[in-house]
C-alpha cells in the first residue's frame, strides 16, 4: 500500500482569515453518477456528511429517506442516512454510510471516524501542515 501525503488546505467558508485544515480529494459514486469534491478529514466527527447539493448530483433521493435530528456544539441539524455509497481517494475505493445534512453549504463534505478512520490509518502532521493516509488492505 502506498502512503498518501496531503498538504493542509484552506477551509472553505472563512472570509476574514485563512484556516488550514486536512482536506482530501474524494470522488463519490452512486451507480452511474459520480461527484468530485474535497472532504474535511474530521477526527471529531462520528460519521461522514455531505450536503443535499452533493446528494442531488449523485441522484440520491434523499427526501425519501428517514429524517433524523443531529446535535453539535453549534446547534441542531436535520439529516438522513444513505447506505452503501462508494468513495474513492487516489484509487482507494471503499463503501460507507453517509449522512446527508439539510441547510449546509452546497458543497460541504466531511469524512469522520465511522468511515475513513476505519479504512485508513491517519497521521496528522500539524507541525508541518500535512497529513498522511495509509489505507488498509480490504477484502
């Protein structure tokens, strides 16, 4: 397995200051639909999350999924869970359950502990503004 090293990138949505964060290029695939974006690698997030805009581009009928309520330090949000979404990072493919959040910015994407963190070892090299992914060999 090849170790992948990424530079921290500016976190979208900050206009007053540049905030560098671990961002990884990812392609989501749902059947014949795919969507390329950047995901924030968040060790504090239990699960992955995409916006309804990304879900629409993937032709996911998210409105028909059961709506749930989530809680964060910044408030309450509504989301739905889509099972078995394929994700690809630098030719490393894996399947995950992704939460689709309503009311977030159109291209918001987070990968968290129950998805990316179970597929790869992640080394945060904050002192060097880099992070490393080492994907496990999956059956």
